[in-house]
C-alpha cells in the first residue's frame, strides 16, 4: 500500500476543473500534491517546457515504452500519442504525495479497471445557463462551436454517477474547500493512517 492517493479529476469543459486544480497546487506544497505530467509525441507549443507541461518524446521512444508496459493509460489522438507514466506515479505515491490525473470519464474507466483504489472526483457546473455563459466568456469560439461543446458537456455530465465524489462549482472558494476536504478525509482513513503512523501506534500499544 502507498502513502499517497491517486485521484482522477473529470469535468465538462467550462466547469472550472483546471482553475480548481491550479488553485489546489498553488495552495499546497509539492511534497503533498502533484499533477501527473503526461508523455506526448506532439511538438511543444510556444511557452511549453519539457518536464513541466509534458514529457515530449519521439514516436519510436513512446512505442518502446508501450512495449515495456510503462503507461497506466495511453491513446493516439490525431496522429500523436499521449500517455500517463505508471512508474512516475508509483514513485510519488510511495513518497506520500497525492497525485492528480486530469482525465475524462472514459480514461477514468480504464484506470479504475487497473487500479480499483483510485479516487475519482467529478466537477459539475451550477446550471446549464452558467456553463454556457462561461464558455461564451472565454471569447474563443463561435456560437456554433459553443453549441457543439454544450452537447459534449451534457454527454460528459451524464457519467457523473460513475465517480466517488461530486463537487458543484458554483462558488469557487467553496468548491476549492470541498476539494481540499476530500484530500484530508482520504488521508485520515484507517489504512493510510495505520501505515503512516505505524511506529507511533506500536509504541502506544506496547506493553
């Protein structure tokens, strides 16, 4: 058993998932919580750094890692590979660090089959109207594109009941507090505490 917990955070576009995880990472030290960094074969975009945003690698290197069983999950999207490194996650968990994966419900299903103890969290918007407002507020997409995104969001949200926890992101600070509460509750569970404080418990119970 590891000291850290593995979390999957999923949400429809516009629900505020990225803002919540970024705020969580800013508030807590890297010795407590980290966001998993994926491998990819696509080229870096302006401002992206290797080892910070992604681990950029060649197709041949990625395929060699697939053969070795290196990835917890991987997929090919528009001709490029994306994958989550299992050894890197296991190393962080062994050090007592909670690790977050930013993955959709389909990826969550794949990982849950391999790691039944993974904790899953789904972020919901407070209403369809608010979700649409947030998507329009980005000022990046046409009305037609946003209509398509809304359809995709509704499909995504229909899988909320496959997750362990659900947070409604109406008030951001409240949602962030609820996210932190999940981490705290999971850290205080019996199995984790018994492992983390094994020496203390032995001393307290010794004759």
